[in-house]
C-alpha cells in the first residue's frame, strides 16, 4: 500500500464539477496534523476501495496517507489559526464539528466521514441527507450528509458563531444555570459544556427541529456495533459477536477512534488479534499495521472521536 496520498491545493476537479463521478459521493475527512495510524488508513482506504473519491483535509504536516487519497489544506474550507479544544479531554472534536458544517455548505455531492468510519459499501442518497441513529437518544454526525439548503445545516452553522451560546435543547434548569452565569459576567464557553454539545447532541436537536430527522437511518446502518462492545472488534474470540450486529443494510462501522486506538496501543505490539474483525478488515484492504503503528503516548491531533 502506498504511504503518501496525492498532495493537492484544492478539491479534485472531477468532484468539484460533479460531472464525471455520476452519482458517487465525494467523501471528506479531517486530520489536523500528524501521521495516520493503521486505524485511519483502514477507514480512508475502505472508501477508496468502495469507489468513492476521498479528500483528507489537514492543517499541519500529515504522513502515511493511503495512495489515492487527495490531501488538501483545511484553509480551502475554513481558514483558522486557532482550534477549539474540549476543556476536559483536549480533543479537537469541537473544531471538527465546525469544520464539517462549513464544508457541507461549500461542497456539492459530498458526505463527511470521521477518520474512524469504516465503509462497508458505497454511500448513496437521493436527497443529500446521510446520517443515522447511534443510540436510542441521539443521531451521530460522524458520518454526515446534508444538502446545502438544509435548514438544519443553516442552524448548525449559526450555532457555531456564538461560542458562549446556550443550546436551545438544554432543559430549563440547565438553561437557567447558564443564563445566570452569563448575567454574572462569567458565561460558559462551549469547550466547558458537556461532551458532544456541538456534535451529536446539536445534530440531533437541529434535524429534529426542522423535521429532517425523518431521513435518519436506523442504528444498524452506520453505527451497528455499540460503543460498550467496541473491543469485540479487536478480539478473535469475539469476532462473531461483533459481526452479529452487522446487517445487509450496514454501510459503515464506527470504530470509536480515540478509545479503540487506546485499547489497541495497550496490546502486545499494538495490534488487534489475528483473526479478529479489525485484523480481517486490515488484510482485506492490504494494510500492514506494523507500518503505521498507533502512538503509545502522545496521540496525533485527531478529530475522529466526536461521538465519544
């Protein structure tokens, strides 16, 4: 497998004009900086092998990008010299949320995918809507397609313009608490709010408010393996139980980025079990995990785990 993707200064022309690719959607991802591990390589390569054009946006140096992936600087979508990070975890998921909403307003025929979304089969949608339920309570935006004229997308973008705004979906008690702090001159920044406030929770609230939640796929389509059972994808003895969640409607498997990397890095040689589901997928796409190891200490500034 190639080590480096195609470096570009803009979006591939065949995707930009939307002509030569027919109905095949362009897949956009973000990796702020640093080398990709075999987890991200696997996910990017899975979309390529399914026939999608794939663009990986970045802001700093990136390495170990699969051959065939277009590498484009993030300034093409959103020029930034600072990145919102979650106060508790330091994750760049908040910035990733903002980035994907801007991206979807600028690019045609494009679906966003986090770098921990594995593609089982091509993504298709007649309306431009492409998202699904991850649990009984929320829709995840790890895979997200919204048409440019989506009222939900407009609402999500407007939301991110105020980093101290109080989400409309908070209950009355929470709203009163945050409003009191704002009135006292100490408003709460989004980075100090609950995890996922601009991600899954916001997506769920906005598509529900506009009625676009009718397009949401059931859980088995995009998030078949539950978060609490993510390690089953690593272990040989649990492969069948992990695959039991997959159906003939499944188009993607969410790998739970940061959490699955932490677990894999803690294992002997940082590898999944031989014969486990992830091992099977790596071999299917001709990826050698030893050539793109997961860092044991300092993680790259990823944006793959917005749902966690």
